[in-house]
């Protein structure tokens, strides 16, 4: 595939589930690790590249996977999760709950399998790209296979443009 350093937890899980994926690596040294910069660095359209957001509600944590250029609609997200209200998980708590850090948070391979939702736009894509669980590494796979491995549902999650 590529000369990646070592497999991330996300890659090991995908290997175990026999899900095929492609690896993209980029240089995070310039500090540009936000979604649109990452999409440009790996030369892929931003619609394909997704970010993983972690929220918290009364009943626990919820994971949302949305296009990098979009903004999570917390009301729609709460509705999808069956919660009255959701808040973003503070960045300083991210690693404690997911095992990942900001900019390297993959929906695959968190410490626990949290309820996960993928923006419905992804369902119509042939392939999508998410973090491989390390800053500087992304993985491309089929949305349906990602949904299967994290037991996700496709829901409308983004703010209207």
C-alpha cells in the first residue's frame, strides 16, 4: 500500500474485518491539520474527506462523522442520538474517552464503541476519507463498510449552507 510508519488501531480493526482501505499521509508539521487543509494536502475533494466529532449528552458520548467543510447541527445530532441536547466534548477530554487526540481522531478503534452517526451525504459517495487515528494519516474506504464496522447510522447532521 504505502510506506506508513506503523498500523494504527483503526487499520488493525479494518484488517481484522477484511475491509479494504487506502492510506494517505500528509505532513502535519505546518500545523494545518483542519479538514480543508488536509483535503488539499492529500489532493482529494473536501466532500470526500470527513472529520470525526465527539459530543456528550445525558446518556453518554456520541460520535458524528461529517464532511470537513460542514458544521455539525447540534439539534439534528441530538435528535439522531435520541437526546434533548448535546455539547461538544472538551478537547482536553478527547484522549481520555476515545484514545485519540484532536486532529487524529478516527471513528474506528476508539476505546469503546460509542453510538456513531455518519452524515447522510456520505451514503451516496463511493468512497470516503476519515482519520486513521494519527495526525498525518487518513484512510479511504466505502461509507457502508465504515458504517458496518462502527455500527453507524446515516442521518442528516449538518447545518444547511
